């Protein structure tokens, strides 16, 4: 399908709807990243899913799921507890679309004989997730959490046997039923409490053994979670204080005897964005749960889940940016001002090209990161994953809001109006930066790498030095990073600068090596040449903006 050409007359110089487009086929940077990072086997699948994700039908379901947010039903008409959330049918359509594609389990579906990942599995899944996030971001929350919980559950044989077969089935079963009666299942997570989200050590939720205690045995959990999204998931990984310290539990919606577990949904959050998704406040009243890992090892047990969700936050942010910038460029090609298309106005061409460069960088970084999740046995990949997960999550999620804001402005007043879809993207963007470890938390995580795993930093810097070759600006950027590291007294104050430097340098190296020269030159000139800048549309006076824009959205 094609983008509809503008019609004259009563369309009054308005651009045509960007509907029924194949989000994968349109995206050259995405296609190249998938191929480069090892996901080329997924080409046909991505083309197929790109068609669905960009369809007018998907777009309508996305609108409806957000215009009709979920509703909490705490009690029935006779006052009995229900604790269920009702969703618009369009939410279920979106969940089916992504679950049928295996997005909630795709990386784990085809483990080979040694229980290791299929080559390219995470890159392939990141590709489909990139498309699903452009389709509609809210429903991606339970999809992400389920995928990320699987490696934690896989390491707990007592629960894996019952849960894994249903978690890894590419289906969506919306019914509120005990696990044994469902065809497929989803997982959420409950870490954050009122007195502390980042600092989970402050968690006060208590767990006592309901028997002997120990890994794989039942406990009773009592307390609250201030944020627990997607409460209609079938189970949640939660942190609670057991006698041996903060511990990780699988807390299902139903007890083993098939009675409804005592999760009391108190409220749904009234959120800035992410409105199709439900985020609850919940009390646990001696709720049945099973201990995963050892008592006192809660953070160590759940950390693998958090690492995977951080990858998805970055992929989703890159996707939101891509969607917004595509819409801006499409509009600017068709809207005429002073007798020329907007895109032909030099100031606008610089703004658009600058936004495209940000999307190029974000795309390069997230797929490079996804590859490091695929190569678990490779020490260099492990170093990249350890250091560049917080770096990539930090930078990509942080730039999403300003990029989408600027893209919105390219559409003028239309950008600010709900029907065009830009406000939804804009409202969605900040959440990826807040949840799963906010900006400062990512910075502190990198400082932890410097202190405890300095060899990971050295490995990544070696890789970047090699990739920088004799590019003067890239070499200078690396030198600035090394200078920062020589001042340990100041490093905490400079942590954000360090993360930004690492992200931009890494993106610059990837783009320099793999994107067309015009893109590499422009990216490095505008971001790494040392000229200060705070808004978009600067530093590209020597760049071939036309070529950059043509690559971002082929005019034909
Ligand atoms: C829409 C939405 C859905 C959510 N869903 C879930 C869910 O399903 N499950 C769940 O467990 N949580 C969920 N959360 C909660 C989210 O993960 C937390 O809000 C987040 O981790 C931050 O915790 P907090 O709100 O307690 O803020 P705080 O921990 O109080 O942090 C406040 C600010 O301080 C900064 N900060 C914290 N520590 C430091 C430090 N040492 N130095 C410098 N700065 C610091 C943080 O970066 C942040 O900017 C959700 C949040 C939102 C918005």
C-alpha cells in the first residue's frame, strides 16, 4: 500500500493521511540494523508485521484503546470483591496482534538443545517490538514484562514447569481463569511501593513462609504496591521482605486451589499518557506466592527481568521517535508555504534532518544493544550489555520527548490536535525514561560498572576506539570520555555527561561505519564536533539534508 497523494481543492493544502503503510518496508535504517545485528532471518516476518502495525485498522484500534481507557471494577452489585479491570475490545485486538506474533515470549520460544538462545532471537524480537510500539505503545507494557520475566521463571524449576509452556505460547488468552484452564499467560511486576520505588530496600511488604519455606515453596505476602501495571496479568514478580531479607516471589491471580488470590486493586492511576494500559495501586492480604531464588536474593533474582525491560524501554522510545518524525516529514513534503513545500525550506530541512539523525542514532544503539543480549557467551558482548544497557536506556529515552515535541511542531497546529496522533506519542514518551530505572538511576548504574566491573568499560572503550578509526571527532569524543574518567572525585557529578558522551560516541561509531557517508558526516558534525547546541536544526549547514531525508522516508 502507498501513502495517499494529496488532493487539491477542498483539501486546502493539508497533507494526506499517513495510513496503511508498511512500517518496516518504509524504514531503511531499521532494515539495515536488523541485518547488521544478526536478525536477517526475520525479514519476511518483519515485512508482514510491518504491514499490520502500519495498517489503518491498527491505527483505529490504537485510537479507540486510548480514547476508552480501562476501568476498575472492585466489587460486584452485591458487594463481593471482583478486583478486575475491564478493557475496550480494541485493547484486546492489540494484545492479540502482538501476542500472536510472539512478542511476549519471542526471544525464548526456540531455545536450542543447550537451552541457549537462537541466534538473532533478541534482535528479531526487538524489530517486531519496534513496530508494535509504533502501532500502540500502551499494550506493550504487559508484553515487555512477560518476555522479561521468562528468564527469571526459567531459573526456578518449581514454577517453570507449570508456567513456561503457557508463557511461551504465541497467543493471547484474556480470560480471568486459573492457569491450568488457560491457553496462554502474561506476567506483570510489582516492585514500587509508596515509600520507595528506586530504593527497593525500603520495601515494607512482608512475606512469611506458608510451610517450610525456601525456593519454590509457598509464602503469604502482605503489603501494598504503589504502582503495579497490567493487573489483569496472570501472575506478578514481586519483591517482599522475607525473614531472610528482600526476596522475589511469583504471585499469581489464583491460588493453587483455584480460588481468587487476595490482591485488592485499590485504584487505577490517572496517567499523563500510556492510557490504554492499566496501572494499579494494589494491596496484598496474605496473598499466596512462591519464592523464586533464595530468601534475601530478591534484587539479584529479578535483575535479569529489569535488564530486559530496559532494553524494551529504549526500543520503544526509538520507535515513538521514528513514528513522530515520519509523520513530520510526510507532512512537510506535502504542505506548501510561500510557494514551496515545507521540506524545501532550508530551516525546516535542517530541523527535519536533525530529527532524522536522532532517530538514526537511537535505532543504531538499540539494535546494537539487542545483539549483545543474543551473544550471552561472548565476553565482549557481555561487557556491552552490562555498560550500554543503562547508557542506551538513558539517552534514547531522554531524547524521545524533545524529538517528538519538535516533530509535533513541524505539523504546526495540526500537530497539537489529538486526531493526528502526535499528542499521544508526546504524552507517552516520558514514561520510558521514568520506569525501569529513571535517568539518574541509569547514571548510578554506570558508576557501579566503573567501580565493580571496570573491565566492562575498558572493553567497550576498546571497541569504540577501534571503530572510531582515524575520525578526528570520534577520537576527540573518546578522549573527552577518558578525561572525565580521570577525575574520580567529580565522576558522580559528571555521570550524566559520561552517559551522554558514551551514547553519542557509540552511535557515531556505528553510523560512521554502517550508514551512508552523508548521515555519518552530519551526525558527527552536529553532535560530536564540540559546538554547543540546545535545540534541533543546527550544525547541518554543510550537510546534504535532502539525502538524509530521502533515506528516512523515500519520497516515492
Ligand atoms: C505509568 C507507570 C507505570 C508503572 N508501572 C509499574 C509496575 O508495573 N511495577 C512497578 O514496580 N513499578 C511501576 N512503576 C513505577 C516506576 O518504576 C517508579 O515510579 C520508578 O522506578 C521511580 O520510583 P519512584 O516513583 O518511587 O521515584 P523515586 O525512587 O523517589 O525517584 C524520584 C527521582 O529521584 C531520582 N533518584 C532516585 N534515587 C536517586 C539517587 N540516589 N541519586 C539521584 N537521583 C535519584 C530518580 O531518578 C527519580 O528521578 C510505574 C510507573 C509509571 C509512571
